């Protein structure tokens, strides 16, 4: 196992009796089914499993609606014998425009679902898993079709395995480029053995496509339970809830009305810029901070806010310059030195980063973020005792700082203190159990302790989790 250490700053297709229809477009169901209705009436276990699967998708859709800002787009649709049978509503994340779920509602039976799809994305915005359940018109004994698609991306290859809600593998697909050669594998159930034959010409390509995909449906037979665990969907979920977005939108609307009546009030632009920042609308935040500074060059919080926003937009030099202006005006701000130090660290300028972070700590010895970032610098320099000191101070000041626990475990591991490292990474995972990078670090620590089976199990769990998204602490932002 290669050593990787983490120092943090920071056309799916659907089968219907041999017919494949590209999802994200239109799924035509009447006349096609994976199970005969009469068989479904007789198979009580499958009825229970598929109805439970459908209910889990509805629960997942409801969780999305209650926890993310949603934009709905609807259209009418139907079939040859009933052209106005359903209203299809697509539910998009309002900020990143990702399609989260899609439902076809039966028009003459309000609230009754004809078909539901749910999508889960990885950190790069690619579909990681998606699910579908559909009923035949007029047939409500159980869904007539269920699909679970598990995706994997390997360089220029995109593969997925398709199961039904009973856990049966029914289809595999892989397309893209392999050694600059375009490939497209479309494999039905009866062909699985042919492609898995080690003597087959296509075997090497098949392995490149599918080796890292689960061989069975695993926990995804119960989608909501699986995603709740994988994504950490609980009361501590860091994602901003829909009500939070609505509240911020309301603040923005009120401030906009006030600005119409007081167009020269710099403080109103600053407040609206802060609200845009909370929504991660950094370009809009910059425009408001610009306007505030056009009105009043002494509006200190506009310098600070714009410096923060520029940094998050990737315009790091501009962010450093604005934070520097704020520091000239507020030389005792530990927070401002911390934020400028973080941006120097993003640039790879450890010397300037260390100067700012040391100043931040001198101004406020209980600045947990500054201690953590100072520890990162020392760890990068191989000064592990000093790194341990600062990471330890971080978690003493703020015991809930998950990244601080992770970084302390990393420092112990690099120093060869693997038992201490294991204890600390377990504390990090107690705070956030599905943090991928912490699980990967734990796997490496277990490997170093000779606990190879345990290490492999932890790594397997981590491989199918989305990448983490740890970002800087930003009080007030």
C-alpha cells in the first residue's frame, strides 16, 4: 500500500426487457416491465422488498427538499393511450444546479407517484449512485421496476453496475477511452461470464472498467439508510438547510429594498455582501464590497469581506492585498492575520504564512485555526514535535475541531507513534464517522501496526465515500 498523507488546508442506461433507454431523458414504461404483474402478485418477498425500496427513495427525496435549496422544473407527459397522464417535476439544487431527484406525479391522483429517480454525486459533481422505482399505470401492488446504479470513474473511463432492488445484477456498462482507444462495453446478464473470462481479449479492458465497483448491491438496497450513513445525513450535517438559505434570501431581499432607498449607505452593501458570501455567491459578494468601498474607502469590513471572497474565488493575491489593507487599519486582529496566513499557505509561501500565523497566535493564544495551520507548516517541514504541539493546542481549545484531531493523528503517524495516532484518528472519526480522508489515514495507521485485515476493511469502506470538503474556519462567514 502506497503512503499518502493528508495535511489539510484548504448516460446511465436502464434495462426494460432488453430495451435500454438513456436516463436523464425520457423513460417509457407502459408495455415494458422487468416483472410480470401476475408474478409480482405471487412473490410476497419481492413485493415487500420493492415497496420498501420505493419508500426509501421517497424518504431520500424528502430529505433533499428539507435540507437543500431547491429549484423545481415541471413538464406534462404521458403515453400513447394517455398523453396527459403525469406531471414530471425535476428537483435541482439551486446553488450548484445538480439534478437531485425527479418524480412523475399522476395528474388525476394528486400526490401519487408514477416514477421516482434519485441522484447522488461525488465531490467532483459526477453521478456516484442513482436509483429508480416505477409503477405501471393502474397497478399499485408494488413497483414494477427498480434500479440501483453504482458508478466508477477511472481516468477517462466511466463504468456502472446496475442492480434491481432484490440485489440481482442485471446490467453493466463502460465507455470512454482506454489507452487512447474509444471503448463501449454494454453487457447483459447472459454475457457476464464471457467478459469475466481471463482468456478473453476484452478481459483487461473489463477489469479496468469494473474492478473497483462493488460486486453486489450491498447497503444500497436500502437507499435512504445507506446515503444517510455514507453522507452523514444527520442533525450534525454541515450542509446549510433549505430554511437557512430561505432566511438569507429574505435578508438579501430586505437589504436590496433598503439600498434602493439609501443607495449611498456603505454598511448596507457590506451586509448584503456578507449574505452573498454565506450563499457562496462570491462574485456577487465582491460586487457589493466594491460598491461599499466606492462609497467609503474607510469601510474596514468591506476590505476584510472582499479579501475573504477573492481568496475563495481563487484570486489569492487580490485576497491577500485586501486583507493586508484591513490589517493596516486593524493591526490587532488575530482573525485577519490567520486568514491572510491561510492564503499565503494556499500559495505555497510557508515563510509568509508562518509569519502571519505566529502573529495571530501572539495576538490570541486561543486561536484554534491559527494553531492548526501552524501545525500544518511544521509538519510539512518535518518538524513533527512542533507540529504535535500546535495540533494539540488546537483540539484543547476546540475539542470539536475534527480536522485538528485528524492532523494530530497524522503527525503522530509520521513520527512513528502509531498507537497514539490510532487513538487520535478514532477521536476524529467519532466526530465525523464518514470522513473519507480520515478513514484512509486510519487504514495506513492500521497497516503500520500490522493489522492488515482491519486496514483493508477500513480502506474498502473509504473507497466508496465521496471526497471530503474541509474548508477553513471562517467566523462570521
